C-alpha cells in the first residue's frame, strides 16, 4: 500500500546577503505557523528574494 502525504507550502522572504538570517526566519516561521512537526521536503527559490518552503507529513 502506498503512503499518502499531506503537503503544506509557505513563502519566506529571503535575505540574499545573510543565509543564516534566512534559515532563522524559516525556523521561526515553522514554529509560528505550527508546522514544526512536519518534515521539510524542499526549499525552492522564487524570484530574487523569496523562497517556497514545502513540508509533508503522513496522513493517518
């Protein structure tokens, strides 16, 4: 039987001069939006200063 997943996509405004700050923003956003228990699948650049963060968790 194939696993089924629930996905969540969020946008993060990136600081192109400071990757550490961008990573901290991503972590803070995960906690604030209640996705801390989700698995981060991918971070996709969008435009010059934005990222799409894609999360998943199994449907049970």
